[in-house]
C-alpha cells in the first residue's frame, strides 16, 4: 500500500488497515515517523515532479511584468490553513494593484457557493479585489498554464501535507515558494529553493 497520509496520528481504523498490508509506503520521512510511533513499519517512496504534464511555457498568456502573481492551490479546509493564508496575504497586499493572489481552491465536500460564502465570512464581506478565485481546475494542461503564470507559490504554507505535489511542481517550474518548515516539506524544501517559515505552534 502507498499512502499520502498527512496528519500527525493514525486513527484506530487506519492503523488496523495498515497492519493488514504486506508492505506500506509513505511519501515523507515525517509520515514514516508518525507510522513508526504507532507501531506500523513503513518505507518512504517520494512523489515526483510530473514533467509530462507540467513544463515551462516561455510566454504565459496574460502575464504582466509589473504585477507579482501569487498562488494558493489545493483543498479549502482548516487543516490546510487556507483562510489564515488568505488573511495574512491580504494584510500585506489587499487592494494593491502591484500584487494579485490567484486561488485555485476547492473542497469536494462543499459546492462553489459554499466556498464563496466562507470566503465572504473570512473577509467580512469585503474581499479584496486583487484576489482572483479560480476554483477547481479539471485539466492538467490548464493547471500547467496557471503554474507558469504565477511568480510565488503559497501552497507550501499548508498546515498538513503528505508530500505537497503542488509546491513540488511549482519548484520544478522554477517558481518561488513560501513554505512552512514542517512535516513533508522538510524532505524537499531548502533555503536555496524556498522561503522557509518557522511554525509558531
């Protein structure tokens, strides 16, 4: 079994399922430590940069040299710290035309109206005009265009990751990433390729 498990503990059900496997692989040293702490043997088998679907585009469509394009992708949920990341970004850059935050966020358990409602609550009905909500992107080709368009990835600030494939693909495309120096990120993010942020709690 290969799993991208990303939390700091296993449930009893998860542990039981894992004990019944012949072999268990995880995507980070952090997850291996979590599993070993609960008596589950596991080996690390990292995820990888997908060069088939994600590759550099020389002149991304619509890219303006005078606007710094930030990116936040992935699941909209508390564990990923999506709301906190948006609020922190807005505190620095809200309504400043030199900066834009592109959010490709979604949650399969919430429809887009529910997510929009939640975002409105986060910003108390005053969502900054320079935050661009894209939602779920169906095709890898469209996701590649977006990742080529942005300058700085914030997805690495997530509070829980098993590997963070989005940040890995952004780094593979030569983008700057702001990354929480914790969990799975420690396997591939370094001060040479990312801006590392120390966890505060």
